[in-house]
């Protein structure tokens, strides 16, 4: 994408109600725009980040053969009356009446709908276990929407649902999602801590949240300082040498070492095993070797639209955002510092085409702008690598590759760039 074609409305000033750094930077770098309280548009740069996150989630779910689908955002109130959550959900639920006076609502979550769907299609235990998920907007009329997309009213969530024949099989499913979630957050370049949690409104007795540590976070978790080391997905398998499951590793090691600390954090995911709570409410029975039974169910959520904000909260400096490579909106930005030089223009265009052909997601600052503006905007939007083409290229055919995080600048030739550095830049 050429910056002359890209809609990147950066801002110098942001409203004073934007209190935390991620909210300010998301507004300043033109990622999001508030339409009304707690309701946001995702502008092209922000939307690209969201799509990178979506892609990681979809790819990882596909690896585990989890079916993707899409349920509607508007639900009938009838199913919520049947599960007895219509009243208990309270003021957070946005209730709507249609022209025929039928009561509808904008879904805050989908346990009811998926249970009714399951009841309609699943008859036998032979069809289980079954996993379904979708990525869909939710609406919760939060009492205090704040921190931008971190606590919004409309937000994008991935929610998966599982059906199993019994408790034992459901616990295996739960473990599968637990490990899947560690993997997903790891692929996003986030250090995540799984935390034992209360089930709250959803119900059930087994539940974990997935948190990243952050001083400005709204949550507080008790964490064993021994597991604060960066976690690599490869090492998860080694846990099973000592513990029967990854879940047990996180829970038992915390208790044994008792180096517990209270830390501020941000909740990015939450999984629940609620058993037959909904299948029994909806009288959803299936055939099994021991007669008719209520399937065991679980639900598994990730707050997609909260992730970019959490990521910025953790990865930034005084100049702006520093994206982890994995979810950066672009892999590389080429900056032409000499737009009047035919040599530089031609070379930039050539590099731009080469990168595109190599599937590098590239942004090309081809604007006729002051160099200072180009530098500060590139730092603000936080693409991990900047390729600078200017005076050094004109004089000595040297191109400069800048690392946004460290500020280090490598002076290299075109050949070195193409042979040694391109592959490191590609995600
Ligand atoms: P919180 O405790 O932050 O209010 P929750 O426990 O109500 O969240 P869940 O029902 O567990 O949320 O939803 C799954 C995920 O959706 C959460 O882990 C979080 O990442 C995200 N999420 C929940 N509420 C919001 C919101 N208001 N704005 C943005 N993301 C949200
Ligand atoms: Mg939660």
C-alpha cells in the first residue's frame, strides 16, 4: 500500500478523557474513531491489526478442526427467558422491540443460541464431541465504557462452544481449549498468564481467564512469580513430564512455590466448563449407551478488539506504538526521504514491487512531506522495520534499515537487504 492512497488520519491532539496511553495512541495513530460512547469504528490501520489477530485465531482453530460459523448479533428474548438469564443479565443487555412488538436483544454472548442450535441438530453421542465457534460483535451496555476499545460497549469477540457426552470427555475438551489459548496468545507475541476464575453469570464450576500483566490494567490477579518468565509454546509439552496436564502445571506450581504476588492485569480471554446448565434448561437430550443424557457444554471467549489496546499498553515508547511483528499492521515501511530525486523514487518503487512479490505486507511512504513528519509518523504507527532511502543511497548506494524498537540503524546494500534481511521481516 502506498501512503498516498492509504487513509491514515493521524492526530496531534486527543481528547482529555483518553486517559491511558493505548487509548491516546490509538486515536493519534488513526487506528480507531469513537462514534458514540463505547462504540468505535476501526479505521484502515486499526482494522489491519484486527485482521492479523483474526487470522491467527482462525488458523489455530482450524489446526484443531474446530468449526467456524457465524450467528446473528440480534437474538430473540425468548431463549433468554427460558435460560432465566433475561432478567438476571440486568442493564448490561441492550433490549430492542421490533415493529411487531416482539422483544429482541443485541447478544452479549451466545450460550442460549448455540444450545438451541445443538438441540435442533444433535441426536446421538456418536456426533460428539462437537466444537463450534464464531467471531462476532457483542454488545454490553457497560456502566462505565472507558479506555477506548479496552472496555467498549460494542466489541469483537471470538466465542467457541463445545458439546461432550460426559464430564470426563468435557474436561479433555476444556484442556484442548486451554492449550489452544496459550498457543494463540503466544503466536501474537503476548506473554499470557492463565488464572483460575469464577464463572459469574455464565455458570458452571471450572473456569480460567487469560491475562497479560499491565500496570494500567483493570484486573488484579494473584500470580506465582516463578511463571512470569516468558513462555514459549514448545515448552508446554514438557510440562506433562511432571504434571498430568498444562492446567495442573500452572495451578500446582503456583501453590508449591508460594511466591505469590498481586499484580495488575488485563483479561484477554475466558473459558468455562458449565456442564449441563444450558442443555438441561432447554431440555436438550441425546442418545447415549446409558440412555438419554444432557450433553456437557463449555464456552471459550477471546476479546479480539481488546488485544490491540492491551498490546500497545505493553509495547510503546514516548514516540508511539511498537508492534510485535506478529500482529503489526504492516511488516515494513519504506520511507522515501528524497521525493525529488529520480534515483530514489525509482529505487523505492523497485523495492516496493520486490517486497510485494515476496508477500511482505508493505507500506510505502511516497508522500511529498517534510522528513521530520515522515520520521515521527513512522515511529507513531509503530511498524517494526523502516527502510530509509535518501541521501546515503544517492551518494553511496547505501540503504538504512531501522529497528523501531531498539532504534538501531543498519547501513546495508540492496543485495544484503534482499538476501539477508527480507526473510527476517516477513512474518
Ligand atoms: P471483564 O471482566 O473485562 O468485564 P468479562 O469477564 O465480562 O470481561 P467475558 O464474558 O469473559 O468478559 O468475555 C470474553 C472476553 O471478551 C473477555 O475476556 C474480554 O477480553 C472481552 N471483553 C469483555 N467485555 C469487554 C468489553 N466491554 N470491551 C472489550 N472487550 C471485552
Ligand atoms: Mg471474563
